């Protein structure tokens, strides 16, 4: 084929012409889904048909010449015999080569074993030599040190002599023999570095060659191991190091590989073999990680994030360490039964004057010293129903409960709650029957009412002490203190003041000038200024301690209530205060608790499945919400208000507290209220100037309260406005169908007899068949004879036709009713 032929037809395939080949198409597949059609040639195999009657060579078993019919054409007997001999020689040669290869392999294995033994022997000798050199070097160093010490001792009088004769010329100092020897040794070692490369001797390490940068022993060992592997002709498996792997609840794949000291790729590969397609940055659970750790041959040590709290040690105090402590007395009872007034009379202070409406809004903690020198710690808890949780916490930290019951009012709902709290906390109770000076006072009725709640006083042959007192006149106060002292003596209250403090937060608030302030009742140990502590989700360092009189103190022992300054945030009332050794520990515990609380809230508020999400969305469609923001002066009040708000509402309306906090109302609160269209409820707090201006500009309502009753009532009224009016049905009559007529243009008309009440045109009707409602609607027409009438009285006949309904039969009953809208309110 010439060049001109190729140029004239570029698409023509190159190949042999004639009947020996034929073209065809083949589809080639490449990466990324690309394909290509290629023209190929298929060559036909030439089949040689032997000539009939030809001679066939004999096979190897049949003599020199085989069967002529099985011999290829054109092959003579001599050629066939030559080929058979060549095949036999090749087979014999293969057998010899196999035997020779086996012998060589055996010799190489023996040689490797011999070299390995020689290498190990050489290494052992090298180690012994190094140890000997090291011992020799240490001995030389010791001799040098002794020589230097002797030289210094000898040189000191010589220096004095030289100072006395300064004009005398001093001879040039020659290096000491030991130093010269060491320099020569170093030179010698440096000169043989190339010969002894890969070996680190003691002299080289002491000389500090290569500019002070030396290979580590681990690097040298790795190099020696690589050399040994190379000499042996194959890789040697390193000994597996089994590690104890600390495993938390969840771990990142890369971190897991790091803790096992394995390659990340190997760990990812193992996970994929187990059916988990993950990357190194993904998190896996502890059970999966445990399988992988065991697969790699390591040991699992399960740890938890909660282990950070192990630094808070529970120390059991011995009897020798315990000393007596003052009792903690909680005053409980119903609203306006005189709890705070009774405490005022005891401590001779008018606390009630500072409370709005004479109601205690948050827990107060006070210490009182009696005439005989006994110190009592009092907790005054509010009596309103909204403060149930606060009263519950008060009962948990107390030793004795004084149940105040008004003699003229007897047992009330909050009195019963206080009894239940005291029983739940297993705290002894003393009943103080107050207002004994009033004319309507009936102390025996109080004692009788308490029997219904399994509180049997001493006068009724029980074990509970009861004292008749009057907060106004002071009657019976000494008897009450004596009863408290007697009960405290029976309890034998003791604590160890010489240990890290443990206390309970009675109240917490955000003070404008002082920051977060917590009222803490110390239960054990002594809290000192400068102590680092963790309380709930907050931590801090004690900047100042202030007692109930407003005085700064350096420390607070067991049963002493103090205000603690130095927190980084406002804790929850009821949180436990623990002193830690370092600030890092306190911060770590606080962060763990905060994360755990956040996860708990997220888990509680999140629907786990799509069905739950859809069900929640459908349920929320039919519920009207009243959003509000709550800001209070102290944490306990804010918590109590939020709990009261949660109880307001029903299936149609609910109150949603968007945000509750402690402190003044700020611009941030106003911004949140504006975005959600919610009013701001301030309880004993006020908005700052910028927040007031912003609220006026954006039309956000801010309402201030000082008594919790008013706030709850106002929210109830506002929520009642969201309720749809109730539709009430009034049945006004019944009618029985006597006959059914067909009227042109109207349809079926029922001839009815009004059997009860009255039938009205404007009323709603239901069609009953066998006392089953089959239709509900309105009347199209109501006729008396031929006239359309507004109503038909009982006992009269009339004609009725239903709107868009014709399936009426004789003996059906028509029920007539009217609907009335009733305005609903929340109770």
C-alpha cells in the first residue's frame, strides 16, 4: 500500500488483504464512563488438511514412527522422532532444575540462619563492650572529678601566694593529663565515626558530636532492626505492643487510632470491614470502638465524662473529728399564718416590713442566739402554692421543721404540703399554734385537724411537740425555743469543720454592683475566703463572705448561712456547693454539668422520629400560645413563676415562657419580646433607661409586679382571651314525621306533628331514625298550612323541608335545637 493510498482514504483500516482477515467493531470502555468504537481485524486460522494415504509417525509407546493419520502434513519419521526426543530432554531438564532450586533454597535458609546467629552474637558482644566502656568512662569521670577537687584544694594556697607576689611572672598553664587523654579519645572516636556508623557509644554521647544533635536510642534501635531485616533477606514482624485504651461514650475515629497507636487508615479499613463507612473525622459509639480495639488486640478501659466529678471525694468523717453544730430550723406553714412575724419576734427585727403585701417572696436565712447562748439557724420559706419547689428544698437542708398553724384558721392546703415535705425529708416536726391571742383562736381544733394528716401532738398522746405562741404579744416564744433546743439535743447534730466545705444554695440572685450572689447554708466543713468551688453549672473563687447581719466574715462553719460573692454565673436554688483544689477542676466539672444539662433539655424537647414530629406539629396547630418573658429579682422567684405559668392552660391554650432570668430588664429582653410579640413580666425588677426607650419605640409591653398573686391572675386573664367561645346547645323541641309529600320545585316535604316544645325556622335540626342521628342541618322551609311561619307550637302540625337533604321517611323524629356562645375563662 502506497502513501497516496493512505492519504486518499484516511478512514480505511490497515491490514492484510485477501480472504485471511475480516474487519469488525469493538466497543472499548474507559474510566469516568467514556467509551470508544474501534475497528479491528479478525484473522482466520489456516486449517491444513492432510493428504489421504500419507504416512504417520509412531507415538512414543509404539516405536519410532507414530500413527500417520495423526501426524501433521509434511513431517517425516526422522523429524517426528527428533521432536519426541527434544520433549523428553526438556522434561528431564525441568526435573533437574527443580531439584537444584530446592537445594539452593535450603542452602540459602541455612546461610540466613547462620548470619542471624552471627549477627546476634555480634550484637551481644557489642553490648558487652559498650557496657564495659560505659563503666570505664564512669570510673574515669570519677577519677577526673577527684583530681579536680584535689587540684582546687592545692591551688587555693598557691593563688594566695601568687596574690602576695604580683610581680612574679606566672608560667603558662598546661592542660592536665586527664583532659589531654579525653581530647585524644574524642578525636579518635570522631575519626572512626564512619567505621562505626549506626552505633552510639557512651564516649560519642559524652563528646556531643554533630553539633550537639544526637540520634535517640529508639532511632538507633530501629535502624539496627532494619539492617537486621535486610541482612536476613525478608521483613520480620515486630512484637505487638498491647495498650490499655481509655474509651469514653463517643470517640472520633482519628482519636481512637491515636490512642491505640495504629494507623488511621488501618482503623478506617477495619470499620469498613465491619460495615461502617466512616471517615477519620466521624464519631463512633463506645460499643463499635470496643469491637475495633479488641480486633487490634488492645485492652479496653471504659471511662465516662462523668469521671471528672470524681475529684469531689466523699470523705467519711471519724467520730474524733466530729463536733457539735447548731441546728437548722425551717419555718413552714400556710400563707398569712404568721411565719415571718414569728421569726421577727424571735430575732427582734421587722423583716415583714420589707416584703410586699407582708408576704415572703424568697427564702431568707438567719442566725439567732438565744438567752442561754444556743445558736439556731432559721430558714424562712414562703407559704404560697407557687413556691412549693422552694419549700421542698428548704425541707431537704433542714434538721427541724417548725410548722406554723394559725389558731383561728386551722389546717389549710399549704399546711398539708408542708407536712408532706417534712415527712418526705424524714425531718422531726414541732407544731407552733400561732395567733393564740385572737378571740377566734381554737388550738384544739388545730390539733384535731392535724390528726387527719397523721400528725399526733403530745397533748393528743403523740410524739410531736406543740407550742401555743403569739407573734404579736410574744407569748410562748421561750417555750418554742426550749422545744427546739430539746429536739436538737435529741438529734445530736455533729459536723467536721476541718475539711473542705459542702453547702446548699438557699437562694441566688444577680446583684447590679456585686454580680452573682448566692445565699449558701454550709452543711459540713468550713468555707473560707479564697476557696475555689463549683456549684451546679457554675464555679468561682470566694471573693467575700457576708453573714445575715451584713458583716464581712473570713470563714463560715457548719450550719452558718452566708452570702457568697465570686461566682461566674447565677446558680439554681438548691444546687450543692463543693470546694475543689484547683480552678481547672472546678471549670471542668461545671462545663461537664452544663453540657449534660443542655443534652438533657435537647433530648426532652426533641422528637426522635418523623411520626412524633408530625404528631407534635399537628397537636400544636390546635393550641394557642401566650408567649411571655419573665425577669425576677432572685432565682427562686423566677423558678416559682415559671412553674406557675406551666400550670396555666388546657388543651387549647397554654402559656409559654420564652425566657426567664434574674436581674434588670435589658434591651436584649425587649428585642426578644418584640420578635415574638410577647409581654415582659418584671417581678421586683425594673427596666433600665435604654430598655424603656426601646420598649416605647417598638411597642413592647412591660408590666411590673411585686406580689406573685397579681402576676398569675393577670396571665390567666390574658390566656383566657385566647380561648374560643364555647358553643352550648339548648334543645327547644321535637317533631314526628307523619307523612312525606313530593312538592314540585321544593322536593320532599315532611308533614310533622310538633310533640314537644316549639319548632323554629331559624333553629338547627337533626333527623333521628331509630334514635340514631342520620342528618344535621338547617330547615329550608317551615309551613303552617300554606303559609311560611317563623315557629310552630307543641301539638300543632306543620310542613318541614331540609336544606340539601331528601331522605326522609314517616316515623322519623326531628330534633330542634338552638346554639349559644359562652365566653370561657381559665380557672
